[in-house]
C-alpha cells in the first residue's frame, strides 16, 4: 500500500458563505497543503438551503417526502450545488497547476441540513443525520474518484456522527508534539464551535454550541451585513449579564428541551436548536449591547466547555475558523481563560477551575496549517483514510461503539444514486 497520497477536501459549512477546497499531500504521518481555493456561494443557493433546513426542521428531517414535492424544487437546488462544487474543484486544480491524474480521491462532505444524534434522539425517535450531495454526480463531472457520506457509518455504529475534526487534529498534532506544542486544544470557530483536546496518545472532542450563529443573525437582520466585520459593532457595546444568562439558559435547546450546554460529551449540536430568544432582539437593549453580548456568549461557552476536559485547561490553544477573525470574541476567550472576564455567579466555581494564566492562543496558520482550509482538509484526510481503511472516529470523539472508518467511494461512470447520506431519517 502506498504511503503517499494526493487528496482534495471540500467543505460547505452551516454559514453557507463559500465552497472551500484544498489539495493536500499525505506522506506517511505528514501532511502539507499544496493549494487552496474558495468560491462564494450565490445567494440563490444559500437561501435555498436555509429554506430547506427550515422545512426539514418542521418535518423531522423527512427528506424523502420533501425531495419528492415538486413545489420545493429540491433537485434543482441539489444540482446547482454540485455544479458549484465542480467549478471550485476544477478551478483549484488549474490554480495549483497540478496533474489531475495524480489525485487519488476527492473528499466531499456535502451540506448538513438536519441532525438528530443519539444523545437527543429519545421518545422513540431514530437517530439520523442528513448531508445533501451526490458523490456520483460530482465524480462524473470532475472525472475523479469521490469519497463522500462520511457521517453515516459513525451514526450507524452508535456515534453522534460529529464532530469529525478531532481525529484530523490528532493527525496534525503528531508534528506539533515534536515542536513542544503539546498537549493542546484545537478550537474551531464557525457557525458552530467545536474543540479537540489532544493529550498523551489520545484525543477527545465535542461541539461547544453556537459560535457565529447569533452574531451573524443580528448583523444580517438588523444591519443587512453578513457578520460583524472586525467586531465593529461589538466594540461599541457592553456585555449585558442578564442577556448572557438568558442565552446560556434558553438559547441552545435540543429537541427534548434540554440545555445542550449542560450535556456531557461526547455530544454534537445542530443549528436548528439555536433559538432566537426574545431578549436577543429586545429593542429596549441597544443593538451594540446585544451583539456585544452575543460575541461574549460565543467565547463564554467555548471556555465553559473546558470543564469537560480530561486534562484541565491546556497551555496551548490553536484556533482556526472565520469566527476567530472577530477580535472581540478572540479577546474575550483569552480573558476568560486567564480569569479576567465577568462570569455569571452560578459559574464562578467552574471558571475558577478552568482558569489558566499560562494558556497561549495562536492561529493554526503559525504552524503551517491554513485555518481557512482546516475544515476542508478534514475531508481530504478522511478520503485518504478511507483509501487506507483507517478509522476516523472513536468512542472518545463521537461515542461510537468501536473505531469507525467513514465514507463510501464512487468512481466516474458508476451507478450510485444517493442524493443524500445513508443515515438520513428512515435508514
């Protein structure tokens, strides 16, 4: 079996801002990016997926019924999405000036549109996870093997189907350990946050809850801007502890009305659970104070989740994901780790244990791992691991019953008819 692979990874996240793709070289235990490329997602596609997610949330993720409703134009949305991914891959290969016949596989995550993991699938409901996207259509268009449907195997093996970042982070940590950056935490700040803590030869990871979600919502709905660029609005506001408490207690509710933030790992979240509580849009609280508090909340729950860390608060944090570009959130996170931020009274003992003045926060880019393409690279890594039959989820990362190899591989001209993941509702 070869020890050298070239794989492309593709990701479109919950923020639906862009298709990110990266070409990565794998040689033994080392990986290095050759080239990355992104294409902005047109509003017609992003708004189409947001509407689809709303409909799925109202119908318990019943994609089969929704896909067959001619009024919803599901196939048109799906095909436009795959053509956009195809364009991104083709432009990446051209940009990289790389020989196409040297690419072993393309790892394609698809667009997550519904998620009901085992941790919340009670009252007789079957756990399921839904990612939209035909690997076969993509393979036919780009004329390369495509690995896709990465989450189904884990869920079918009793896991949460997420997060998938921790094992990829563990692979990166092999190099970092040799540089003395160990133990450490990888911190992803996207629409949802997730953390991976790597220590000894182990990894533990979970979703932290909303990160950009509420901040972006406020910016979109009240300022007609996609996000709070450079924290310009948050910088003008003050933290409202009453609003912070309401957000913590009521804004992240699972389908069973449990507070996700209080659940023990392993756990994964779904933006469908992120509630726009009345206080978040209360006109009696200034916009600046509301968005400032939403930004603090993002950092607050990320720090709070360290209560579940098996090694306490490590000295090294590597951050990636667009949400950390907001300097307000980044500063808040550092202050929370160092014990220099306001805390809700009921959490003071927890944050006292979390506090570590020696904690250092750095961008993953500082060590050669481009944070812009970190999530896309996960699926280049997963494609490579599918080729070599290496597990990509473990009981410690997703709660699966045993180490699990994720994904299926299709080739141009094949006959796979999946438009969505095998572990969607009714599997």
